[in-house]
C-alpha cells in the first residue's frame, strides 16, 4: 500500500437555508431538526467520529448558535439532571460534546456546496479530508466512510460514494461515468455531471453525500466557475480532478454503496426517515410498530 497522508478531519457543510422546511427552519437550522430525539447533525458527527475523524469543521450560515450550543456542555441543564439523579438523560445531554472536537467557519454567502467546501481551506490545510452532507444519513451499521478512507489509502486522490438510483431520480444528483477496478465495490470515476436531465445522464450511479477529498480540490474550486443553478459545484471540481493523474491531485474513485441511506432532504424523505429510525429503536419499536400497523389499517 502506498504511503498516503492519513485522513483525520471532517468537513460538514451546514449553511443551507432550509427553505423546504419553512417555517420550522425560520429560526432553527435544518440540521437541528430531530430524527426521533437527536438532531440530524448529531448522527453525522457520530458517523465521522466512528470512522476515526475526531476533528470536525462545520461550515455554518446565519443560524449557527443552536448547532454550537448542541455540541457544547450545558452546565445548568446538567446540574438539574444531576440533582434529580437522572443519569440516563445526563449522559444523553453530555454525549454531543464528547464525540469530537468541533470547529466552525462561516460561509458568508450561499454560493453553493463547492464554495462551502472552499471555506474549509484554511482549517484543512494540505491534507485529505472527509466531507459529510447532513441531508444524507448513512446507517451506522454500514461503515461507508471507513471503507472510503481505506480506498483513499490504497489509491490516493479522492473518493466519492455512489448509489444506484432509478432513472427518473438522477436529475436530483451528481452522476458518475464509471469503469470497474479489481475491487468489486470500487470503480474509477472518469467523468461527473451535476444534476443532468434523466435522458442525458451517463449512468444511474448517483453521488451521495459522503466524500474523501484530496486537498488539491481547493485550488480547483478557486478556478471553478458557477455551474448548475449558478452555484459553485463540488461535482464540477471533482470532475476536473477525475481527469488528472496522481501527481496533480487525481484520480477519483467511487465506492459503490448498497447499504442503508436515509434521505432527509425534503418533507416526505424526512418523514420516512423518522419512521424508519423509530421502528429500529429498541426503546420505541415494541409500542410504535404495532401502533403503526393499526394506523395503516385504519386509513387504508
Ligand atoms: C449535493 C451535490 C450532488 C449530490 C447530492 C447528494 O446536491 O451537489 O452532487 O448528488 O448533494 O445528496 P444537493 O442535494 O445539496 O442539491
């Protein structure tokens, strides 16, 4: 195995306006919306930490306060729970602050995902890093990020996560042109296009929100003009890197993910995710699942 610089930092873009969830997101970042009883962003930080990435940079927008507070200690609340002897809730309240070291940088203007990643340049420096998008939750049993880091350690360059989606959905994603490698779940990415119309998509392999990125992406992003939607697209910068050799920051590989991904990007996906998570919880499922069955009978 070549001796590549290890991946130790994670970048989590969290500056979106959350317009699809208004009015809930008027004063609360969408990343703080709960999936059962934890904000979505906590699952993302847990995922980074369990892949060994204990340095997490959040790229925030306007409403960053509640995110910072969530990953900080809450002494008053802790004292109150301590006084009551409520050890269980006390550990739940303390947990977010103990997961990783959180850092924050602001994305002044909403100029797109590529621009959000560029805001991480100073913190990340000249090292490969992971990028995790909060709209996609990956089941903690599936270890996608760990596999992607392994692939980066074998091939260098950047690694994206790809999932097969139905043709009618490709226009919601970045889509990859791929070639097989000797490893069954790894492909070489030869081209990328952001949100193509279904009839122009080069494949059904969609980028999902996990990336391991070579630091050369920063200079590429600085030169990347606004693309789809007038925004600076990470997909466009990765496309440039996919065409390069190892000495210039390439190549790009893809890990084909066939595990459980939960989309929280819009209201319906969010509802599905909450129901799935609740049905998977040992403390809730015994009551929730039979109720859900009855309820479905009732309305059908
Ligand atoms: C972003 C990326 C897109 C990717 C998607 C995954 O789009 O630009 O390439 O497929 O995340 O969720 P967004 O969903 O933020 O519009």
